[in-house]
């Protein structure tokens, strides 16, 4: 499928997160992606999410793109300076990668290499401006390129904030839009009604969500313990007591969690969002079950 074309046509898109391996064996990644490639608009390839070292997003995206699967390559401020970021973006474009997801990246203290030094040479706003500059044919030093890339650019927005924090997030979102962002991925959603304050604020700020696409994340809960942990410790993510009780009472808790993920994607679709991004947190073999349950 073609993500940009699908979004422009007003189709509901399903994006599947596909973690590259921690190693060089790509068998599972390719197999899991191949099983759902007809139902998925694009595969989001993270750049070492949670600061855990693994194959780069550029490498993972190139592998899937080479097998005729549309990808979204995550570009992260954490690990590379401005020279390396620009080099990766040019390489991605030359290899047929047309979709980019710009993120700041979690600090190395979250990951498995605590001694690593974070780079953060440029901010997320500067990264987006850099992408925009490359697309106009010049690098950050103002030097002309021999051929310029063309990307559909995405970034993140925290739709779970409230009050003044939400207003500040909307202002940051507007800056990103001015810098060329056309789709936004939200944190995990388990109750679509929790998105209402955010959507009301975007409407009041005249953000056209028919052309600026909001794509909520759907995370596969892997256990009752995971649901309880997220409900307690992630204050911008709403997981109701009823949902936790539903998992608790289920005879097959994994199957129930898969069913919840499928239902959440369906709710997102029925509420008029542009799409949903499914994250299975390493259980990519469950993607097929989630998608077929929508």
C-alpha cells in the first residue's frame, strides 16, 4: 500500500509498528510483516525505542522497503548529530523510503546502554526544519544538493494532556505543522472518549484534521500486570478499572488483550480518525490476530 495516497484519499489507515531485531536475523521481522502487508498501509520502524540498542531504523526500513512494503522510518535526535541525521535522510530517500517520523527519543538511561552519551545536537523543531530544507534542495550549511528528497513527514503529539499543558502541546503541534508535519501519532489510547478534549482544542485552534492527520496509537497489553502498571504510572494514559477487571476475569488473558486492541482500532475508525498505529511491544506475531479482529 501507499501511505500518502491512502491518507489523501481519506482512507482509514492501519500502521503497524515493526521493531528491527537485536541482531542480524531478520527472519521474524520479515515473516511477521509479510503476513499482514495487504492490510497495513505502512510499517513504522522505530529507531531503538526506549533507547534499547538494536538494528537501526534505516536498516530495518530498507529491508522491508526492498520487499515492496511501504515503511515509515523513525528519525531520532538522541543518537546522531546534524551531519549524520542529514546523511541518513538522504540515504533513506535514495533507497525508496518516502515516509519519515521525527522524534526526540528517550534518554539512554531508559535503555540497555546506560553509559551511552546522548547527542541531542538539534531539537525536534530543528530536525523538522532540516527535513524541510533538504526537500527544498539545501543542507543545513546552505549547500545545494544533487537531487533532493521528498517525504511525507510525521511526528508525535501528546493528546492526553489537559489544561495549560494541552495548550502548550497544541502550540508545539502548530509549529510542527508549519515545519511540514502532515500526520501525528498519539500516545496509546484505550478509551477514545479520552481524546475529546484534545480534538476540541485542535478544532478551536482551526487545525484541519482532514488534511493534518491524527493517528492514535493502540498498544497490545501483554498481561494484567502491564495494564495495572500503565494505569498507575502513566498519568496521560487512561485505562479504566472496568478494562482491568475485564482482563482479570478473562479465562485467556492474552486472547482478551488481543480482542481489546482490535476493538480499540475499530472505535478509532468509527470516530473518524485518519488511522491507528498498532504497537505490539515485541509481539509482532499477534498483529495478524489484531487486524483480522477489526
